[in-house]
């Protein structure tokens, strides 16, 4: 019989989601983002709230708005444009603004 190993949300992400940045400061957690800001999705594995799926790690996108304490981020994967709901700790500003 074939081995059907269960793979959850964090399956096969041992090296991808290693915490290399150390502890998050309060300023990093509460950093505000303005609508239209270009960002990169950088998942911090020690902060589980508002964490996107691992396939979006390293993706670039644009902040579309705020939903509670998280942000709506538009990310393109292939030809599809996906909307992620991500906490600000998993976002890194890339500079510049879009219209």
C-alpha cells in the first residue's frame, strides 16, 4: 500500500520557516502600512496569528486595506491574483507606492 503521509499547513517547510530574525519587537508587531504600499510576505514562524500559507513566503504584493488588526494583501501567483489576510509582522515594506 502506498504511504499517504498527511501534510498540514506547515508541511515540508523546515528550512523555509526557520526563525532567523530573533524575537519580534513591539514596534515590528504594531508597524502600520498604508493602502497601496508595496510589500514582501516574510513569514515569521514564531508568530502564528495571521500567518499566510507557506507558498506565499517571499511573494511581493500590494496592501489593499485593513481588516481588523490584519491587512488585505493582493499577491499574484502565476496568472491569478489572490487576496491574503496577513498580520503586519509577516509583511516587509519594499518602498515606493502604486496608484
